[in-house]
């Protein structure tokens, strides 16, 4: 599969809502999702894991109870690509259907 080229965090953010440039020196985007409880958060992660596997593009994430912190970047492009925008959009849609508390 041909991997997309780097577009950068700023270009990606123009296509997304609620995402931000990730802290640190690398080119990445980040978002925190909050759900009603652990089961909703874990269900969200499970749905995204299946989608990510199909895209062959995997998030960096951290989960505690009802919160899922996500960082997206394409390591082999050394920054944000269209794959990150696609996965971020899928996450936003999945979060809405999982009953997100707030963005």
C-alpha cells in the first residue's frame, strides 16, 4: 500500500473539529474523548482498533476510566498525513455514536 505524504498538523486541523496540535516537538494531532463510563470508552477503543487495523494505521492512545487521550501521527512520514485525518474523522463519528460526554 502506498503511504500518503506528510501534510502537517495545521493542514489537518483545518479539516477537523475539536482536535489540536499535540504537545511536544513532533508533528502530531491530539484529542481527549470523555464517555459516560469505562464500558463506553472501551467500546469506542474496540471499534477504532478494528477500523485502524483495516487502515493499517494505529493510534497512540491512553485510557483511564471514561477518558481516552489520542495522539495521531504517521511515523513513516514523520508527521501528520491524510491517514491521520481519516482516522480522526472515524474517531469523531464513533465517539458520537458511543455517547460522548463532551469533546
